[in-house]
């Protein structure tokens, strides 16, 4: 638990970057390149700055130069994020001091307001702040009106002076159904009438912030449940069905299922149709992964040894084949609910995805087989569009759209460019994380890409810019069989990349793509009215831009 | 079932709906003149809900001879299911029942039968008054437009209804309302109406507690909203909390797949989408030491699409059913009931 104010802020920003990237991206846009020096009432210090589309918060021990100095006293801090308090804009008078140029102050203020208004609705953020507030018992703000001498229960609600808005905002914020569903979104209550001013019940806020972490976990959970209902409880278990069950239930990000379901919902489809379509796609994905791991000689997948490492290549290939078979079954199970035309649309989309993917895979494996590193980023972009763009992002969206009944190519194509850019950025970031991320977070073996000789944007940059002898040495390492390579060779290659600035180059490359992707997302998908499904898609689009690298 | 319609002259004599006053029997002469009788019931076991409306509308422009139009719609809801609705041409067996048609003794049953032309949904009920009406109220809109209404809670209904699976006995309790006015839908803006009453208690007596609330927000002059909360106890209205003493707030959204578009014909007509229905509604009314709180949690909605005479966008009335907490303290007496309620979130015309 964070006990210092600065740590609370850092924990909040980290949590938001993972759970609500769209909020971070918006706040970072407001902040621009301004650096904030934050001084808290308990003496702790932090720096907050925008970096590309990210917000970077870090604890510091001694003050550092900043564009805006911000002094929070305990009262203003307690109310900055805490959803049970009034919005920060009303609370901070005389308890917050900000020093800096006028423009910078306004930018910082907009950033704070945006964070407090949009992030305070997320349960994860509320948990961090209420835990901190509870640890500072003396902070608890007095309830409005007369202070009761005992904790108010439902039976005594009328002793307070709270009107309807406060009832919904503070006393009973979530409906029972939402709590049962673990619904992470807590849109603030809206006043329709307070005795003087009226509001429209139709003015639903058009910004829907959701907790992406929880949303992805829930989507993944629904899809896994759907798949498990199809895997039979019969022999051969140990050689087939247990393998499938093990693989399907492994931890994964749940990006594809979330894209399918969110797109389906965004276009007015039904949840169960989205889940069924996502299950079919996920089953294909699992089959591909099993075979991919064999082709790449990977040792780990989703934090555990790959199937062929556990059970041998023969059984793993067979389990992968079975997954593809079941995937076809899952696609066809949509027939009853979606009807023939939409199911055919679904099949068409999945076939197209498979074709693009195998072509992309062929290009990449061909490079490795011939020990060639393509000279230009465009070559990588072409391969990655096929292998990742379609596979990870574009097709899931189009499949979700098809499940919602949208089969017109004109509308489906609106997803292509935005999610192509986002997909390549995502893949590039994944490749970067393989080099610099922690195994526990990433799920695959560290430096596994280098051991596999994967042609990443870093490797292409290295081969393009390094000295001839370095290129020759790296090429020799690439030419070695996977099992003949050890960790030291991978680390040698990583050092060469760091020296050539390849990783920084790749970060900039991914940032550029991701930002263009977000712009295209807003432009191309403006035909979808704002709704919770689209909000999830927006979070995913921004997830790539704000992901901590 | 014979279809009921007014065939006679517009200014002809009527079986009057109570003292004329704000609800005169005068003919509807303008296209925007409207009169209706509204019924909203919940079954005592909380499983069923019924909404019906019989509306008389003014003659269309240049119609010779001018003639009132008459429409009836019936909506039924069974818990866990979507709403089921007739078209606007439901048959109504005899002159529509009204508590305001005097003399009307309490506890004496009168028939109300409504059925879709297709056969179902259908209800055949014996309705009895157990309570007394509130005083009539009026909301104004610009240009002399207005909407007057008067409601009565504690109407008990017993009989049968049919959702298509065969007749089923039902035991209902709810409220009845009469409305008269002249307004254009885009000018009216939007409203939140609703009621909740005690579903338990002695069936031979009025419900112990019942509440009816109103919030009408005109499209222009939005600060001139009308708001009120009325509370009945044992069949008599005990408190009326006027506009300054009431607050309304909403939170969250009802899942869109819980909203059924009605009448069924509307689904074929490319009706533009509507704002999401709020998931929660809280109302707090306070006057002196008296206070009432209503917390409604929406469960399912029927969006009744009403064509607007002077805008492309229709006026939509979302009939929403859900669980409801009604609690308060009146004259030192504290009460809290957990019950079911029906709320209307209406609006959406204009803005073309």
C-alpha cells in the first residue's frame, strides 16, 4: 500500500496507463511537454510529465527543475481523485498552490481536471485513494449538513440533507446488478432537477471510460467459458483434450476477444453473438500459436512452457489441428443465432485473416530461412500488416462487425487503416518488450525473439546502420540453429542494438504509428456513435500509445 | 371484441370525465389537441407489469369534416422477458374505464378489456377504485401550449391476461391518469413520470403507501420545468411536494438490449436511435420535517415511438419497469417499502 502521497500519485498513473489508456492519452495531450514538480503535504515529491502520449510519474527525493510547481495540501490531495468527494474544481480553492507561466498553469489545470473527472470513476483508482485516505483517518471529510454522531445506515438516510444527486453519487452509487456483474464503469450521476436548474435525462455523457484491464479480463473469461463448453470430457484426455483445455485457459491479454466483442457491441450487436464469434477466432488463434511455437522453436508461451516442450511435437501438432477443427465448429455454431448471411460473412472474414496471416508468416519465416534481414522498414510494415495487423487487430474488429450484422465492405474497410497502424505499433512494442520487459509481465521467454532470429524493426535498423563487421557477426548469430544459441549470444545482439540506438528508434517508430492510428480511429470510425463498445475500442487504440515501455 | 371509437359529432355530448374544470368535454379542434387515459399496473407478486393508453387526438389539417383520431396501445411485461406490445390500433371493448367518470363508487368493479388486433397481448380486467385522486396539475409550454393531468393511485385490477401463451390470472395494482392539453411534441421537450406503490397488504383496502412523481422539462425555457412528488397513504393523498422541494437524479444506463422498440411496426420504419435509458433514478422530496426518497433501478424498457405531427424525429416514451425503494418520514411516521415501479423517460422529438 502506498503510504506517501507521491507514491499514491505514481501508483494511480501506472494503474491508469494499464486500465484506462484513453484517459492518460487525453491528459497527456493537455499537458504536452510541460513538467510538473509536485510537492505534497507529507513532504514527498514527484515529477509528472508528458512523454509522447504517455504520462510519466516518478517519485523524487529532491526537487528537480519543473515548468509548473504544484503544492497540494492534504485537503486538496484527498479530494483530487477521490470519487466520493466533490469534483476537484470545487474543492481546491485556497488549498492548492500552483506556480508557473499562465499557459503552463492552465494546461496543468486542464490535465488535473480531466484526470479527476474521468479517472475518479474507476474502481481501481478509487481503491488506491480511499485506501490512502483511510490510512489518514483525520482526513475523512465531514459529511455535508449536520454531522451525525453515528454511522448512517439506510434507515437513517433522511437525517442527511442530501438531495437525489448525492444519494446516487455517494450513498448508493452502484445498482445491485452492476455490483454482481463486477461492472467497472461508474458513470457519475446526473442531476435532472435540483429545485432550480434542470437537466435532460437524454444528455448521457458521451465519454465512456472503462477499466480496460477488467474489460479485457472479462471478455477473455466469457470467451474461454464458451470454448470450454465445446471441448468434450472424454478420452483421449491426456493426449488431446487436456492439452487443449490447458492451452485455452492460460493467461492471455484477451486483446482479440475484447476487440471482437467491443466492435460487435459498438455496432449494436448482441453480447452473446460477439462472444461466440470471438470464441471461434480465439480457437483459430490458439491453434496457430501451438503451431507457431513449434515453427519458432519457442520454449514459453503465456508464462508457461509451450505445448511441444511439455508433450512433444507430435501431440502438440495434433492438438493444434484439433483446435482448428473446433474453431470451424465454433464458427458454424453461429448459424442458428446469426443466420446464414452473417455466418458466411464471418467465415469470409476469418478465411481472409488466415490467408493474410499465413502469407505474413511465410514472408517472415522465409527471411529467417534464407538468413536475410530486409533493408527497409516498409518491408517490415508489409509483413507485419499481414501477420499482425490483420491477425491481431483488423480481423477481430471485422469479425465483431460481421457478428453485429455489418457485412458491407464499405463499412468493414473503415476499420482497416486505423487498426493496421495500431496493430503494427502493438507488434513493435511487443518486440521491444521482449528485449527490455520483464518475463513475468511479457509472458514469453526473455530475449526469445533474438534467439529465434525474429526480424524485428530493431534488427532491421541494426543491420541498416551498424558497421559492416557488426552486421557480419549478427548475421552469423542469426544463421545458427535456435538450440545452438545461448543467452550470451542474445545479450550480445541486444548490446549491439542498444549501441546502434535501435531500441529508441523502434520506440519512436511505434509511437508514430500508434499516434497515426489513433487519429485514423477517430476519423474513420466517426460513423459509429459514441457508446460503451466504441469506448473500449478507443481505450485499446490508446493502449498502444500509452503502454509503458 | 368490438372496436370502440367516437363516431359522433365532435362537440357531441359525452359521458363526461368528472367535473369539467381543467378537463372539459369540449371537442378536440386543433391538430395538437390531445386527450388520453393512461393505465399503469404492477402485479402484486411483482412479476408482471402492464401499461395501456387510450388517446384521442385532434383532427388532421384540412380534414373535412374534422374528426378525432383514436388510438390505443397495450404493453405487457413479464419479469425477465422483454416487453410485449400491440400496435397503436389495439381493440378496446367498451368505453375505456376511467376512475374520473362519475359517479364512480369505490370498490365497485368495472370492466376494462384491451387486446391487440392480432389477438395478443390481451387483458380482461375488473378494475376497482380504492383511493382518491390528486388535485390536477398543469405544465405550460411556450405559445399557450399546455398539458394538464390528474392521477389516482391504488386502482386494483383482477382478471386475466394473455401474452400469447394462453390466458393467465393476474392480480394487479397501479395507477390511472387522465390528460388533456394542446402541445407540439418538440415544444414539450421531455418528461420523467412514474409511480410506485405498496404491492402487499390487504387486497380489500387501498395500498398503505403510494407515490407518483412528475418532471416535465420544456424544450425552451428549461428552467421553467415542472416537478412534483405526491404521496398517498391509505388511499388519500397526504403530501404534495412541489417543484422547489423535489430533486431528481439519474445514474448509469440500461443495457440497450433491454429496451424493446414498440409498437412492433416501428421496427420497420427506420426510427432514429434514442438516448440510452437511465439505469437508476433517485428522487428526494423534502418539506420541513417531511421527506420522501424513491430509488428506482431499471430492469427492462419498452420504447413507445409516437409519431410527431411537426417533426421528423418521433416522440418516444420509454416505459421502464424495475425494483424500487420508497422510503420516508411523514408527520413523524417513518416508512420504507421495497416494491416495483414503472417510470416513463420520454422525449426525443424535434432537433431535426
